C-alpha cells in the first residue's frame, strides 16, 4: 500500500469543495499536462469536459464548472487571486474563448464544451468526469478522471496520472502499525514516528516549517472570516455569522492585524460559555470563507475545513501548549490519522456521506489535540476512535448542493466533539477500550457501503429535499 504524506491530507486549498472544486481543478490541470506529454497545446482545436453523477448534480453549487474552466485556463488554485475568479469566468463565458493552459486561445461555449450530465454516473466512482481534446488534424485524446475526496484524483488508466510511489521507513497503514512501531522504537509521542516517516518527502526541519506555514494560513483564514459581513454566494441568502460573534466576544476592542486580533482572543475572558462560542466562531469563520471561494486549509476536505483550524486555534488561545513544536506535533498527528481513513475507508462524502468528511476531520483533530495535551500513543488513537464513533452514519445532504446548510454549522459540532473526545481519552485507559480505531474505520467503511446514495452528496435526500428553498 502506498504511503501518504500528512501534507497531502492537510494542505492549502480553495472553496467551496475539495471533491467538487479542487478535484476537478486538479483533473483539468492534469489533462493539460497529458496533452503536453502526448502532443502539444498548439495542436488543440477544441476541448470538451463532461461531469457525471454527484459532480453534475451538485456541480453548480460547488463551483465544479468554474473549477473545470479555470483549470483548463491554466490557473492554479494555490496562487490565483480569489477576488478575480468571477471576473475570469465571466470573460470566458462572454467571449466564448478559453486560453488553454494559458498558451492558446480556443473557442469555448458553456453548455456545449462543458456539460453537466445529471442523468448518468460513471461506474468507477460517483465523482466522474471525462475530458476530450480534439486536435487540428481531427484526432482526439480522451481521458477519464474521478475526484475521490480531499482534492485527490484517480483514473482507470493509472499511467495517465504522474505520481511517484513512496514507501516510508516505518509504513503505517493501520493504527495497529503506529502502536507497534512506537513501542518497538520506544517513542512516547506518536509525532516522533511520523516526523521520521515524513523524511521520505522532506527533511525534518522542512516538515516543521510546512506545519508552521499551515498554521499561519489557518490564522489568516480565520482572521479573514471573522472580519467579513454579508451574505454568502449561491442563492440561499445565508448570512455570515462569525464576524458578529467575534464583535460581541471582543466588545469595543480595536485591532489592526491578525496578530493583534489573536492576542485579544488570548486575553479575552475565559469561561466555558465564551470558549465554546470562540470555538464555534473559529469554525464558522473558516467555513464561511470556504463557501465563498476563499483560500482555506483542506483538512482532509473543504466541507470539513473548519474543524482542525477551530481545535488548533482553541489549543493556541486557551491552553498552555502553544509552542511551535506543539503546533507541528498537532498537525503531524492529525494528518497521519487522516491517512488511515484515506487508505482504509474514504474521505469523500460522495462515497461515504459526511461521516467521511466532518467525522474524519473530528477524529484527526481529537488525535492532534490529545497529542499536545500529553496523551500517550494509545490515548491519541483512542481519541480519534471516540470522535469517529459518534459521527458514524452522518449523511451528506446539502441544501441546493451548496456547502452551507448544514455544512457550516456541522463543523462547529465536529470541533466540539473532537475536544470532548480528547478529554475523555486523556482520562481513560486505552487498554480497557472495547473498540479500536482500526475497527471503527472498518465500521465507517461498511456504513458507507450500506448508505443510500441519496445521502451521499447528491442533494436528493435528507435536508436537501426536506427543506423547501425557492430558487432565487
């Protein structure tokens, strides 16, 4: 089984969905690379893109079509000015011209060259798409892609995606592997093992720096979210709430930048109610940014992008474990737990419902928090198990296909459950646990397989149809 870096699970992304926005964007970029490898951009006459299944049914709400066009246009979601996205899309639609790979202008008619096929799903995965390039001499290049969660993409033809297979020094594909190696090597902290394994991709110092970069991006995202008022895009007319909560919690205090704001949060009155509200505020801020095409940290998906930031920010604002080392260890452990779910179950709501997104993120956050609060390896794994156990069966039923209701509030619940799971684990003896993390991951996967497709990000079940929201 292939090893996965923690920074493939926790990474810079763009809203509103990792599987429906980042995945198609990555697929479009990969298709450009395939064209360059097989032929050349200069030879292309036209390109066609067709989305199927869940990508089509909730594509508009998730910006799937936008991601496909921008990816083909040669844009990178890690660097694009997110305030210019609407402008760039309007230009493509109005001029009916796409700048393929940023190199050649070709005709592109929305609805003809890009189609959302809501009547058909591809067999390999619910999030399927097919790209086709037609060359000047009439020949064609066709490639299928599948967005499998967290921005990851696959193809039935493995050679179509360039990927270097990595094997770590101590392969950890199950939680039992982690426990075994930590005991064998005498590690009291789970993060010590992960830090060594991450050397398969980068040095230990580079790993620490990447973790601190992620932390700075988290602070930036939350800061943006708590300072934006207004209505979220998409037509549901959902009002942003993080800014209002932030204002009430800080009162009349004034700040000029994110560091001043953060210090005021740290200095704010600490009681259970206020801390609880701050955790909710942090999660809301991130997910409101996500819902509006903001740059966020995918962890492990965009729909669940508020959980880990909220819990990590809680640890930095309201506990004594605030060193750079604590931050790095939190993210290393959280990311490693995410890899276990990715390998043995799914992190795609289209495959497993929201248990695969907010549930997994809550398990990741619980483990990370337990690690820095002094938990043993067994307690860290126990915390992840507890958090997921109480998300089993959680459906994905977004109203109008938007990552807003119930997704935004659901992240606040996932964060609170993560903190609760960590506290329970820290007061427990893992040797007496009746359920292991490996068992709960297997149970989650079996639950996913048994779940009706209506509750897997199709907007055809649950709240998505129970709540009548008129089109705007």
